[in-house]
């Protein structure tokens, strides 16, 4: 009888201890805290076509010496701010890729993978690719009832890039010119996909190297700031992504290169 009582006590003790362990699962508690998902969207450094004032969308030319220097200065400026990048993206244009490489070298991150995307390309300017800026802008000016390139650029804030580039598209009888709305849909879609994927991985800093018109189109309906003004080479537009929405912190910021 004593043996049965002893066995009963042991079984009861095991059950009680087991229940206590289940009630306090401290080791199962997980830290769900994540970093912000922050995009640093920058325009590439100055190129040969920029220097020659030629139309450069899907056409491509290398960075000039000043273009290389400003890309390096951007890297130094970002480093001085204590920034590092968990993910890096660029358009598949050589000028964007080269800019990204130079920035990463200055940051001490030259082994970081650069993810290239055609959806981060500049606007496709159709038949005007490689032509002089004054030809494309001049024809658009006349379509809009203005004198010339200088005249329409003086009224840029009034007209807006979308209206001007739509006028440029009207003058491309090949029908290949990409509209501003098409460009905006393309780049917003790509950057949303990138930001969403990074957020799902826990967030982090993202360097994106793209192009002037493309960045303006991306930001155009996300902020009240002026996105129709020309964005300087190697300028940075900082955008935070939270639960499917973009919060624009700055547009065309040149403080990193100054």
C-alpha cells in the first residue's frame, strides 16, 4: 500500500510541474520589433550626354569626371551621416550602375550586391533619344504655344512636367515615347515592390540609383513639395515606407554632396 501511495505522489508532482512549465513560456516570447524601411533615392552623376545637352533616356553614356567626383562625394556625405545600406538597387543603365558602385566604395561597402532593374530606367523619349534637348523641348514649346525651350522652362512650374512631356510625346510620330503617367506607374510599382519586400524582411536602409525624370514621376503625387523642378545629379530624395504608404521626407536634397 505504501508503494502505491508513493507512486501516486510522484505522478501528481510530475503533472503539477508540467502544468507550471506550460503556464510560463518565457522562452517562446519573440521580439517583433523591426527597423523603418527607408529609401534614399538618388539621381546618377553627370554624364557625357548631360554635358552635351542631349536627350538621354534609355540611351546611355558614361559619367564624366565631374560625374564621378559627385558620386564619390555622395558616398562620403552618406558615410559622414553614419549611414550604411542593407539593400542597393539601380536601373540597368551604365550611368546608374557606375554611380552606385562609386557610392558603395566610399561607404566601404563595395561587396554589397547591386540589384539592377529595367523598371528603374529613365523615361523612354522615343524618336528623340540622342537628339539635342533644344529640339525635343523646342517642339513641345510650340505645341503648347510657347516660343522655345527657354520660354517653356521659365513656365515649368505653371505647366508641370506631365503636361510638357505629354506635348513631347505628341511630336513623336513613331508612338514610342513613354508618357509621364506610364513612367509614374512603372517606377512607383517597382519601388513599392522593393519597399514591401524589405519591410517584410524586417526593414532597413535602401539605396536606389535612378534618373531625374523617373524620380520626379515617382514623387509627383506623393508630396506637396515641388517635384517638377530639375533634380541635381547625385541629389537624394528620402522616402519612408510604412504599411503600403510612402512618406516623403525630402526632395532633391544636395546636402550630402555639399
